[in-house]
């Protein structure tokens, strides 16, 4: 009866959006007490920037530089205005060859273009963050990026998966959002590339609705129902497949799990589990909790396992 009541509460929170605005929070994986609170919109964009960077096999330092830059340029919001013709997360200018306005307003595209230019900066990983960012951005305020480095580093540690079970969101949905399991699969392919689903051993077809790009409920079916009326996208994380930049499979698993939490409001995700830990939308504190005593948050269940993302529909 208690479990049924909790499940009912979660569904109601998704249907009503709760009584107050949702929020997200990342905490330090060490004992320094550092935290950063941000909105679901910012969380989605930060997760996309990070996913694009790791898909390019770039190190965490590159992700930190990108996140600090976007924090300064747009506060991690995909804005359609700026100085002169500047647009988007990184305030890139169509007139300066960054792409068309439509392309720049695509967070995945704009992040990819930022990284493309960052990689052209010799020794960027050894440069002070503000210097590396400025060589890409050519800003009129070159020292402004430095103040965002602590928050960007905190976000990067969580969203690359190096720091486990450290990102949480309340998970109440954005207005009029109808995405479910199909939306999760499409968003995964958009941010990480279609290779993100290769460990499942399934081909990724052209459309999200027909793609068997993720197993469901461990049965091998795509986006099947779970016992709470939702649909579960299952992502096996084995070996070093898709880890990128020398990262462990455990870090890869936590990156996918944190990505799902960051996208919970946008994609109507109600539960995420990995390595014996579970996050449930709509709970009072939104924290990760051990669900069955299996695995470890620190090691991602020994470097292998399965990320399970359950949606409302």
C-alpha cells in the first residue's frame, strides 16, 4: 500500500507540476561541501554540452572550459538574442562563420562547434581556463570566464560521471511536455550520437519511434512497459564501450544516469537506477538512494552494469 501511494504521488506530481518550481542541484564528490543549484533548463543544456564533449573523446578539462564559457555567455540558457547577432548557449555569431542562426540555436551543434575551435588551441588543457576560453570566444571581457570555473568543475565532475550520485533534480515536468521512452532514445542519440546504444547490441534506425536502440525491462524489447505503468529504457554499460577519453565504464554509466536526471523534467522521466542506486522524481529531497544494496556509487558496480531510465509513458 505504501509503495502504491508513493507511485501515485509521483504520477500526480508529473501531472500537476507540483506547487512550486522545480530545481536541480549538484554536490561535490569530496568532503569540501561545494554545491551548485540550477534550473532544469540549465541542467538539460549542461548535460548536452558534456555529452557532446565526451562523444568527441575530449577530457573533463575541455568540458569544464565549455561549461564555464556557457555560464558566462548565456547562464546556460539557449537564448535567441545577444550582442549584435550573437545567439545561443555560447553567443556565437552567424556573421563570424559559426553557422546559421538555426544551427547555432541547436545546443548540440553549438557545443560541437565550440569544442571544434577549442581543440585548435595548442595546449588548451594546460592553459588557465579564462585564457583557453578567450582564444575561442574573443570576448570583450576576457577575465569573466574565471569566476565560473568552480561551478563548471563541479558540474563537469558529475556530468562526465567521475563523481557518482551527485546530481539530483526534483523532476517535475515542463508544461505540455509529452516525451516518453521514444523521446529519451531520440535525445540520447542527439547528444551522445547513435553509438551510445551499441552496447545493447541493437541497430539504431532512422526514427526514434521505430528504433530498437534500447532494451526494455531487461527483455530485449524497445521501450516496453514497466510494473508502474511507465516505459523503461535499458542501457547496458559493459567494458570500455563508449567510455571515451580513457574513462571507465562506471563513469560512463554515471554519466548516462546523471544525464537522465538532468533531462527528467524535459522528457518526463520518473525513475533512474544504476549500480544499485536509484533516483525517483517528485520525492521530497530528490536524492540518490541505494535501492537493493548492490554495487557501489563510487565504482559503478565494478565498472559494468545497466542504466535503467523509466518514463511516465
